[in-house]
C-alpha cells in the first residue's frame, strides 16, 4: 500500500529506536493508544503490529492506486495501471 509504504520508509532511519519503544509499550499493558494527530486505537495491538511490520526487514512490493471517478473513465485508467 503506497501510503503505508511511504510511512514505513520515513520511519526506517528510526527503526531500532521504534522497536524498543514498541516493546516498552507492549510491556506496559496499554489498553488504548490516543495520539494527538489521529484516531484513538482501542485495540493497541493492531497499531503496534502495523508499526512492527513497517519497521521490519522484509519490505513488501505493494502500492495503492487511489482515484475518484464520476463517469468511470478514471476507473478504466486506474484498472489499466494496476494490470501493468
């Protein structure tokens, strides 16, 4: 997923530190993650697992092609791009 991949690449220089922070959060038994810049996560393991994936050593070859179409022509273009 492009957005996830982009977020992951930004975090790569900090992945050693992030791994330690994630382990510390998990050891505290946190029941909720409430960042100041996004939604509240009532299932913290979901977001912690996502961060572990993003800082992992095995990158994925994935992308998201986001589009909006009123008459279907943009969908046709997006479908062709995905098929390449």
